[in-house]
C-alpha cells in the first residue's frame, strides 16, 4: 500500500504552543464576564476544543453568555493573543521534509480560519500548506468532524486511506474516526497520554522527531 498522501495537522498543541495567548485571552474574557481567574494553568483546558464547548463545559455559560465571552476573547486574541505563541521545535523542518516528499499538507483546526491563516503567516509556515481549514467566525463548522469532512469533500478524487489526521486532543482523534480516516495522537501537546490513548488513535507518538520518522516511512508496502 502506498504512503499517506494528504496529512491533516491540528494547529494548537500540534504545530505550535499557544498557551500564553489563549489562556490570557480566556482570562480577559472571564474578567469581562465578572469572573476573576489568576491561575493561567487552570485555563489550559481551553487549548484545542472549540470555545463554544469550553465556556459552556467549564463555566456553565448558556448560549448568550458563551457568545459574549467569545467576543471578549477575540477582542484580545486578534490584537495580541495570536502572537503570544511559539512553534514546537523542529516543526518547520518537519513540514519542509514532508513537502519535499510530495505530501499534500492541510491545517484542520477549530480555531477560526482567519486567525489560523494569520498565525501560519506570522511563523512563515503558510507556504507549506495547500489548504487551511478552521471554523467560521459565526460559530459554524467548529467540530473537528465537520472540519475534516469539509477537507475530504475538497479532495473527492482521493480515498479515505489517503488521509491521516494529526492532533493532540481527543477531538482530533474522534473527528478522524467519525470521517473514516486514520489518526496520530501526539502527546507533546495539551492532551494527556490517558486522553489520547482512550480515544484510540491509529498511532501515538511522543515527539516531533518521532512524528517525522513515522511519516517519512509510513504505509510503505
């Protein structure tokens, strides 16, 4: 069987470490909503899942309060937070190597597409991606299942076995399963090994180096 042809990458916790920008923007939003949270580590749970899910799950916000909180979050994030971010070590080298091997690379993230495009450009890695797919600012297409399916529909000439999804949270693995493609759970991001392993990805890797070694030799007959 041939190698995978189209590799889908989650952004937060997989390509880059966005902890500072996301947690400070959540902290800002909560403050605007009358909630003081001084421990940024308590807000790491917001890294990865859609904001609609996290504000409702962790702070019991109803739909109206969730929308308000997201608006406050974005006020800070679009000005400052998206740039309080850093690439994981060796990510540019990984992407460059994969492109040299003729892989098609796609970003599949719950972060709004418009912000994702700016972040990839800021890090000068947008050049490696053929497509960047995130959520819409109106709150639609936020689930990883919907995002992956949108990408599959864009590449209708390919088979499901041509695709593989890489991510650090259970949402990435569940989205891959729901759309019938393979997945790699990475444990260097923000999902625990327990979270990743319980979601049962096709493969698990611990480092960017391991990820590179796997992808450069994957599914060779």
